[in-house]
């Protein structure tokens, strides 16, 4: 296993935390919310599996797929799909779901956590990057769950 593959796998599989919110959304008939949340988690999961920022190499190196994939463009595509759907998810739920948890303070908290995790990754504090980005996932999916109640 490559040195930092555990970071790719931990962040990818942390997207499974979306399932309680997805179950509630589907059960309550909030199908648009369900689809947006599902695709957001799917693209985040996919991106973190192949993420190559910082010193990460993604699962493609572990599986020996680097020789078949000549370009990093697929990583860029997953990154941007992750970002686009995260943005859509926040905007949609902020606009259509009026809940106390969706306040400016909590949105700023999530943005700060994401920003801090990026800085920590860039200066090669990868375990702290993992911790802060994992906390970002946990809180984002917790907020999504709460507003789905």
C-alpha cells in the first residue's frame, strides 16, 4: 500500500455518512434533495479515491492503472464535479430548507474547515489535512441529516 493511500480511502469512504440523510430524504419524498445529495456524495467519493493533490497518489497507482491513464484530466474532472455538486447541494438546501442549523455561522464554519484543510495539505501536514477534511465531511453530512428530519 502506498504511503498515503489510507488518506484517499478514509476520505472517500467517509462519504458513506450521507446514507442517513439519503434514507430520510427518500422516505419523505424529497427526491430532488435525495438526487442532489446522492450525486454530491458520489462525486466526492470518486474524487477522493483518485485524488493526487499534495503527496497523495490515489488508488490508480495501487491498482497499477497509471500506465493506462496518461493524463491527470480525469482527476480534474472529478474534482470539479465534486465542487460543483457541493455548491449545488449547499445552495439548494439553503434556499429550500429553512432550518436553524442552516445559518451563516455554520456555513462559514464549513468553509473555514475546508480552507484550513487545503492549507494543511499544501504544507504537507497530511494527517491534519485528513482530520480537518474528515471533520468537514462529518459536519456537512450531519447538517444535511438534521435538515432532512
